[in-house]
């Protein structure tokens, strides 16, 4: 009996011996999409450009809707970028109990408790189970990383690993200090601009809303260096946690554009649809489609 799935490069040749083209994802047969979707994280220091890069990946690898996929055809890989900051801002705008609590904490300079963050992220990921996603801004502590593993394992116990790949954006500290010195922020959305590297279309104004941009009072070089030191202390245990599994990819460069030229093809490769050796039911579906096309 043939195995239900093959994750290697021998599958296309095997399909040719069956007189069929490789079938990568069946929309006409029931299957556990959540067992083959890709779950990615992105890490980077403040000012490293990780939010920008995550947004570009979400834009360029946007997932097709089910209506875009014809029966018995391969579905294109897609990726949904999720930002924990965006999720928190959405809760605050909606005035939910969590949003009200978070807003009070942020206004007082406090940190959102791990339990609240885990609940927020877990609810979002549960709704997306079966989709490829990239999570930006979470986890921020080793405890959150372990809690995330528990949540993902509970969603799909059959998976071998809860996280498939971790993107580490590694930019030299002095480059970040220079970037942040010219940083402009849109408070309502969290969109970030830079006076030199990525200026708004109209100076001092958000491109989408026309609202004024602001600078953080602690974006001076010394404050930035202190934040980078704190980030290194808190992020390294999390990176080590994932590096022990061999799933961390390091990307570095002088600009976000330069990093993206190597990042995008790597993520496209990771998202390439799994080659699935179909069941008898799947082969019947594919053979019928082949006969119709002939």
C-alpha cells in the first residue's frame, strides 16, 4: 500500500509513472489542511524593519480564497501576516474588556500580561487553522513561546512540530540607531515611516489617512541603545529555544529592500505546496478530470 503523503522530491516522478501531473493540493477530497499549513514567526529588534518585511510578505504572498481554487487543481501557496500590535489596537478600538484593560496598561507604561496575550493570539490562530500564517510581535518571552506551542499542539495534535520556521532579522545596532533617529509613527495604526529611508508621500502626514505623524520622545540614540540591549537579553532565550530545533533562518542586510531579496524566495520555497500522494478517492477525481480535459 502506498503511503498517504510524500514530502520529498521523488513524488513528481512517481506521478509521471501514473500518467498524471503532480497533484499538490486537492479541493475535491476531504483532508486535514491544518496538518500541512505553514506556521512562521518573525523576530527582529526595534527598528530592524521586521514589521515592514512581514507586511511585504503578506502583500506579495497573499493567500487565494477557496473560490479562486478550481476542483482537482493545485492551490497556490499564500501567507497571512499577523501583527500582535495590530490585534491589540483592534481590541482597543472595539472597546472590548481586553482592549480596555490593554489600553489602561499601555497608557501607564505597563506590559500586557502573558495570559491575556496568549488568549488573544490563540483565538486568532484558531480561526485561521488550515491557513499559512506569519506572526509578528509574539512571542516576546520564553514563557509565551512555550504557551504558544501548547496552543498550537492542542489545535493540531497530529503535527510533528507546532512552528515550522522562524525568521530572524539581524541588523547591526548602529544601523538601527540611525534608522530610529528619523522614525515617524502613525499612532492610530502603528505604521512606521523614516525621514530618510521610507518617507511619507507628504512630509509629516500618514499616506492612508492624512493624519499627522509623530516621533517617540525616547528615540534619541542613547535610549535606543538601551532598548536594543533589553531586546537582546529577552529575545536570545526565545531564539535559542527555536534554534535548538534547527528552524531559525537569519537574514541581514543594510536595508529592508536588501534583506527582502533573499527573504522572499526563501519563504516562497517554504510555502511551496506539499506534494501529496493521493488516496484512491483522490486518484479517481484526478483521473476523471484528466479524461475530461483529453
